[in-house]
């Protein structure tokens, strides 16, 4: 049986976080690590050199709410 599952995501946007696939991947990776360091179970968007954490979610957060909040 699978226990609780969490998800952390790092998102980068073109052209704010970069214009090449390498720049965008590096920005998304940086955002992912920021999400994990901030307590996991969240989405962090990297754009224009800044990291923006997702809004706090009620516990336990659902994947659907996190993904909708990131859009």
C-alpha cells in the first residue's frame, strides 16, 4: 500500500526565465529545489530572476488544486 504522496514542482517561463532550453531547464531546476527547501508539496515559479512560491493550500493539498493554482 502506498502512503501519502506529495509533489513539488519547479516551473520556468519563456522568455522571462530564459530563451534557450538549457536556460529554461536550469531555471525550472532551481525553482524545484526552492520548492523542496520551502517544505515540499508546492509549486515554485521561476521567472525574471525571481522565485515565487505557490499560495498556501489547505492540508492535505490535492494535486489538482496545486496544478490549477500554478496556471
